[in-house]
């Protein structure tokens, strides 16, 4: 008969959230094991951009949580053995018209009140930033604390250090069934043996609801597709992350004055230089199940949007295009929580496009919850049962 392996803490999911949990839990001395159905970082963590942003977070709790995560990543850049291309240049939102400039001023004021380093930028500032910007842009705003990483490398780097702290990683290990036994332990059946655990953390991103279902836990996360273009030019176009103000409106579902296809696919400029002087261009947002096929109509719309803000990059060379799935929740906040109906079961998923930004703080908070410490941030807004309360009210 197959031998059952017992672990104290089992993390399901080998993306960046699972990596951060494994790192902080193993560092705190917890016996931690990670189960990943494919390779590490083979899901959303390898199909995204690599920003640790506060600029696009709702002022208040949301942006404070991002700031805390930025501080942790800054520490990780010194703590972790493997470098992950960490840079700390800040980022910019650019505005196309008076209405966006007015909204930007309010956004900056609210963020400054919340204690973040935000400033307004005028036309002159944009010209100084990049000679490639369109001349008719009105200005914008910057957040000085924003940083950028290689998400793939950060995931590997945290797993590498977690293993040094004693964490065990099992790749190509797909969870088929999870249940509780008479001893109140979790029994986790996989294609690679049976594990028992005292605590299970569901860090499966868009696939979190499938694991939830095994324990009769309904996790309200949907996959929201996004596409990116990787491109290059002879000359560097810019040195830091740039988004259009419309990206915020797209993210939070507001009204924009754009053509119908741009609106349909939630296309908004995201420009991000990489360490190798290529750049990523995004972005789009659509609900289309688990489909990862690149839609060339969307690629064209994203490219057109980029050329609107950077007319001189029309001659860019497209290296590749790809799509990823963001784990979306209704209120745009992740679920980082114990599930009270199933003692010992935690969810750390639903970060939408903020998984890279919020991985470090998520890993830290899960470790603090498990070890019974006071958490680094208030966790009330991240509770699993907040959606239930809303339904019954």
C-alpha cells in the first residue's frame, strides 16, 4: 500500500503566491510542503508583467497594503540569494484630457492623505521623461515607491530560499481530492502519492475554486483574461513603468471616452521596460473562461493604444504575444483568510492583476495567521466570508 506522507502545512499552488507563503512559513520554522500540478511559476506568474505598484490601488487600505508589500520586496532584494532584477524607479500614469487631469489631481490628493509618495506631472515633466511621448498629452502623476521585478525570477528566488529553510517542493503533483479524516487532518490525494496535513493553504489563483469545491467551499473567483506584447526598438523608449489614466477606469469598471473595441476588451496602455531593454505593452481585460489563445484583434488594439501615447514606436519589432488569466473578485481585493467552516483551511487567491504586487504581504500575513502573531496589516477586508455577508444582507 502507498505510504502516506504527513506534513504540518501544505500549500497548493506553485506560483508567486505559493512561493511567498512557502518562503515566510519555512523561514518561521514551519514544516512546509508545496504541491504544484505543473512546473513552478507555469501559470499566471509567468504570463504577466512584473510590477510592485501602489499607483493603481484604491487610496487607503488597498494602497497601504501595496506599500507594505513594496517594503517587504525591498527587503527581499537584500535577503534572497538569487537576484530577481529588482529596480525601484517609480511609475507614471498619463492623462489624455482635462477630465482625466482633474480625476488625477483628486487621486493624488487622496493618496497623499493616505501617506503615499504621489506627485502631479505637467506636460514639461512628460517631455523630460521621454522624447517619445505624444505631444498632446496633458500631464499625469507619479508614485515614487513603485518598483519592478522579473516575476518568474522572484518566484524561483523565494522557492530557492524556502527550500534552504527546509520547505519541500513537489512539481507535477496534481491534487485530485482533499477531505478531512477522523483525526481532523486533511487527506490530500495526488497523482504522486497521498499527503496528510494539519493545515492547507489554497494558493491556486484562478484555479482556487476547484480546490475549494473539494471541501464544499465556494470561492468566488473568476478568470479575467489579459494580453501582452513583448517588443523592442533600437533606442530605449523610457526607463520606468507608464500607464494611461484610463487603465484605472478599466480596472475598476468606470466610463471611458474611447472607441467601442477598446472599451469591449478593456484595452488601456501599459508600458514597461525590461532589464534587457525590451518592453512589455498591454493591456486588456475580458471574461472568456480559461481560454489562453492570443486574440490578434486584441493585439492590434493594444498596439494602436501604445502608438497613441508613443507615436514614434510605430516601427517597433514585436517579439512575441501572450495571454494570462487574472484571478478576479467582485470587489477587486484578494481573499487572504482562514475559512471558518473548515478549520485549518486557508485561501490566498483572487489578486486579479496584483499578484506580483501583493505576493510578499500575502505570504507574510498567511504565516502570521498560522503562527498566531498579530498580522502586518488589518485582514478584515480580505476575509473569505465578506462575500457571503453581502449576499445575505
